[in-house]
């Protein structure tokens, strides 16, 4: 399992390319706030949107997940823990105000990218993005401290 790639999978890279070509800028492989050893695949930090591209085998896709025959009990427990961890991560992010979008690796990258673009545009049109910008204090405001002062 240590050789199993967990970042920059082909479906993830395809979605990122489409988002970037559409003019959206994002961060990748960002730690989940308040949860150690978990990362978000694609993040729009200002909009508080977290996008996960889940692999069918590792995350229990209802259409494509397979069950290993060797050491079946161990694998079942392992894969069930992965699904529970996904659920816990989603609930945690939603509780702190994030929009969580989860997609399977077999979904069309263009459809995933379009759905993500709609979510980002929806938050922009709601004004959530703008209110985040307005809520920040200017760097020269009284009481503002910086590591560079």
C-alpha cells in the first residue's frame, strides 16, 4: 500500500487542468483544518470549497468497488474504516462552514469540473467570497500584527 499513489491521480489531474483552463485558481493537497493526517485534493480557500476525488476501490464506490478474496476480513475492515473516515471528514468540514464536493474517479472530468465551477460561481454570486474579503482588517490597522513587523 505504501507504493499506492494517493496524490495527482489521473482523474484528479484532468479535473485540475479543466478548472485551471477555465480561469479558476485553487490549492492542492491542503491539510484538513483541525484533523491531522488528512488532506483535501482541491481547495478553494476563500470560498471554503473542498473537492475530493475518491478512488473506487479505496473509498467504496457502490458501482465499481471490488472485494479482495485474500485476507478478505482484514480488507473489509480496512475499506470500511476508509469510508467512515471520509464521512467524518465531510461532517467536520461542513460543521465549520465548508462546502464539500465528493466525486468518484470514474466520473467524467468535464462533468466534475463543470459542477465545481458552478459551486464556486454560486458562492461568488451569494457574496460569501466578497464578505470574506471585507472582513479582513487592513495590514496597517491598529492592533494588526504580522510576522514581518
